[in-house]
C-alpha cells in the first residue's frame, strides 16, 4: 500500500530553476530532445506557482559562440546549437517566465563547455544573496544539463526537488534518462511532480 505523496508548499527560501528550455533543444531544433516541448506546459504551471508567491525564478541557457568547442566542427560531440543571439538559442516561445526571472547564460566562451547552470556562472552567489536554500529544478536535457545542474546544486549544499514531470532526456542510449534520474536521486534529489504542490 502506498501512502499519499507528501504535499510540499513552496515558500520563502525556495527558487525554481528552468534548465535550457531553448528552441534548439525542442523538436525541430538542431539538437532536439525527443518530446522536449512537453515540458513547456508543465513548467508553466510550476512557474505560475512561484510567480504567484513572488519567489525567484532562474532560467539557464546555453549561449555559445559560433565556434564553440562542443560543436562537431571542433571535435565536440554535438551539432551546432544555441549560438548566442540566434532563434535556436531563444527560450521556448510558450514558456511564461515572470518579469523578474533571472537569465543565467553559460558556456559563452569558445573553449569551455558547461552542462551545469552553476559552472562558470554567478548562479550560486545569486541564490545565496537571496537566501535560497531549496531548489526546484526541471528542463532539458535530463541526462546532461539537468543532471549536472542538480549534481552541482546538491554538492553546493542546496536541497533539491527534481521535477520529474518537467524533464526529458536526449537518450543517446535508450536508458540514459532513467539512469540520470536514478543518479540524481542517489545523490539526494527528491523527485516530485505537480501533484506534490497540489496543483
Ligand atoms: Zn551546449
């Protein structure tokens, strides 16, 4: 017999982090995550919860130069994607960020990649300045940038809720997504869905 999922109320000290929900990672994009657009309406419901309570929202994005080291032309693993200023780098048009949302750009230099929203950014300093201790994290892709953002958040001492209904994986190997989810939970992330917020 399963007990009802524990309800969580978002409150002061909580923040929502939306990872890399950019056109190039959506169907039709240059590095499309299968079913990636499915996270948009779900994230909008989380965004509405945080927005209604005036809690901080952060949106990370890949913001690469055209000669970025992660691109195949330079020996990297990926096709060109999320080149700064292009349509592919823009956030999904359907995402409803509150006006005060903070954009965190990453991997902006040619010779360094960053899967984590904390890597080479001021995200952690911003969270600490706002006394944020509990993070709700969703977005794309579960097996790369979400995984690494969650890992860094936990190692920096944040409590992390993983929004399992608002992530999708690239799945280069078919079980990369489930493996990433298991790894995030092993590291201490707590899996939740919208139902946990009572929405
Ligand atoms: Zn990238």
